[in-house]
């Protein structure tokens, strides 16, 4: 909301300032021509139909036409600035960001995905296909912009920060999937997420077995080691060609 407000201020400050000066000049001229009070002169600017053409000077009639055209021109100028703000690239991104934030605030019983690396991309694709509600936390601004344009609910920020997890709705979430390419970060996020939601299901990635044990002891419900899981899967594939051998565990 703050971003779109800043964009409007940048676009509208000049026409607003010029229109204010124009109005003051018109008020002064009307007061001089007809001896009006300031409030009555100001009223004439926005409601020219209130002018009684039978009782005013010819100069006042000509000036009122100028005022009418001027007010119309300012209306066009301001409308153009508003439309440009809404429909230019920055404006569209700001609107999408505002809708994204509002949608995240309404999420309940969802999953939070931390990290959009190789594993995170696969998780996001799967959840999208299964229509499971989720919100992604990613630090890369360019990736966040692309995902936002694709309609993915995303928060740009560091998942190690409590305020970012709270913004993602950790207290309302069913669970969190932590798949950042750093065991230390994954461990820290696991501890933080567990402290914010004791009932959340926590699935965490680990690169090494020693970290897997530490992460599990810190509150993770599931710990995945992609390289280890990939090795097991490869072994099972090889096993198909040796049916007489025992099963791989």
C-alpha cells in the first residue's frame, strides 16, 4: 500500500500544486471583478452554473469561460497522471504487490516454502499442480518479481527473521518447508518456526547427516537429504536389474 501511495504522490504533486495556484488566482480575480467573498469566489470555480449571467459583468463572463476550460484541462491532466500511474510497469507491479499482500493475509492452513532453489522450484511446481495453498519466501528480488507476475504468492525477505515468517502467516499455517541451500540457515529457521507455531509441521532440507540430526532434534518433523534420497532411488532403479538380490534400505 505504501509503494502505490508513493507512486501517486510522485505523479500528482505537480498538477496538484499548479491547480492550487490556478485556483488562488481565479479566486482573487473573481473577488476583484465582482467584490465576492473568498468562499463565494471559490464556489464559482467548481460550480460555474451558479453564476447569474444577467447580473455579472461581461469581463466576468469571459473569465468564467477561461476558468471552466482551465478546470477541465486540469481534470484531464490529473486523470492522465492517475492512469499512467496505474497502468505503467511500476504501477502494475505495485498493484500486484498490494493484491499479493492482501491474499497472503487471508491465507489459512497453508504451507510456507522457504527458498526457491532447485528443490524449492520442484516443491512449488508440485503444490501448484496439487492446488495446495502456499506462500513462498525468497530473498532474490528479480525472482520475486517474476513469481509475482506469474501469480505466485511470494514474500521477498529473509526467512530467518521472525517478522518475515509472521508476514507469511506462520501462526496460521499447517506447516513450513525449509529448502534453502544452507544447513545452518535451515537449522535456524526450523528453531524460529517451531517457537512461533508449536503445532506446525516442519519439513527441512539438510545437506549433511550431522546437520540432519541437529535439525531433527530442533523440532523438524521430517528432514530430507536430497543427495541421500537420490542415491537410494538410484540404487532401487539398479536393483530392478538384479531381482534375486535383497531389497535396499
